[in-house]
C-alpha cells in the first residue's frame, strides 16, 4: 500500500466513488421525496446511509476474517472521537451549510479540506513536515477545482456563519478525522475504526435529524430508492475503509491531495447522470483535470525519506 502505483489506483477508486455520490444523493432525494431545502430530512437520509455503511463494513470485515469484527479493549474512545469528527460534525455542518451557500462556494470551500488535512497533520499531529513542493501542488490542484466549479457562478453575496462558516467547519472536521485515522490505525484495525464509527455516527445523525424535525416517509420509498441507498452505503463503506488503509501506510499529505479529484469526478458524473455541468467535457474541464493531475503529481513526486523521519 506504499507503492506509488497502488496509492494512485486505490485513491482514484475512492475519489471516483465519492464523486459518484454527488449525483446519486440528488437522485436519492427525489426517490425519498426530500425537498432541497429540508436540511433536517437530508440529515436523516445521511444517517440511514452511514448506519447501513457501518453495518456493511462490520459484516464484510467479519466475513473476511472469519470472526466477528470487534474493537480492541480501550478502542471505543478512539472510535467515539473519530465518529464525532468524521461523520457527525462533518455532515451536520455540511448539510446545514449547503442549504445556506451557493453550489459553487460549497464545492470550492469543500476542496479546502485538502489544505486543512495537511496543515492539521503538520501543526496538530506533527506527523510530517510542510514543504514548498506540497504547498505548490495543493495550490495547483485547488486552481483546477475552482476552474471546473466556477462557470460564472455566484462567488459574491457575502459570508454567513451558517453558510460558508459551517462549510469551513465541515472541511476542518474532515481534516482532523484524517489525522485521527492516521494516528489511531497504529493501534486499531482501520476496518474496525471505519465500521464502528460509521454505525455510531449514522445513528447519531438520524437522531439529530429526527430531533430537528426531519422526516423520511420510508413506507412510500420505491425499490429503486432502497437500492440507491444501498449503493450510497457501499460508497461510504468501501471508499472510507480503503482511504483509511492508505492513511495508515502513507503520509496524510500524500493521500489527501487526491481529494481534489472528488469535485472533478462529481462534475463529470453529474454531467453524465443529471445533464448538469456543460463545461465538464469542454476545454474548461480538460484544463481543470490537467491542473488537478499536475498538483497530485507534484505532491507525490516528493522524496519520502524526510516525511518518514518526521513521523
């Protein structure tokens, strides 16, 4: 899992799965009859997704290891902290912020989690060192994200705590969760961490959404809706687990920079599945993809010996 080819392949699979979640979630809202502005019902929907994802990870992990997958003694505090950061805080802030900010701003602010992940790994967890090469690669990749998302969209209109502020807090929660996975996986199986934090976080999101007035009429959901929810759970189960394994064996910066591919895949797949984002397959999309790939290559082209020493 430390070889460059393996990191590239596994990380791109994760980003493709996460990118497919953008259009699938929109389709899911229609099948579950959830209004675009009903953020509490969206949180309930997310809770159902992550609860199912946790059950899926635990079941498949148990099947592969031929025993029931259980956390080690003393691991529950780590799982609890990880579920608060990676699932509960990240998605509570994300869904509320998304309802109070434009899609363009949401995509660009969301991409800042790559910068924040590297900064938190350097400044808070002291896992690696910042370098000009990492900074340059992040800036180039971020430019690609801005380019593919901004097509004359709304970047003005001021700032608000419940909009842009909550989106930034969501990105910060993700950044801390990346560092926590890297740290906790030294003491616990990342598959166990992923499965149990998803299950607990999903239950917590469902309770928060229902307490806030969110409702999902599950009895009226067609079979296609449940199949789509199952796919979304699979996305979380497969992508986050594989991402956690990558973080266990590699520096946070080396893996996190691939996060710039998430909005790129999101725009491309939305264009295919929803007919959105006409710029995706034009010159803008090509240039954006080139910038993101250059940024990833710059960060991953850095010699790793200094980072191992820093760890």
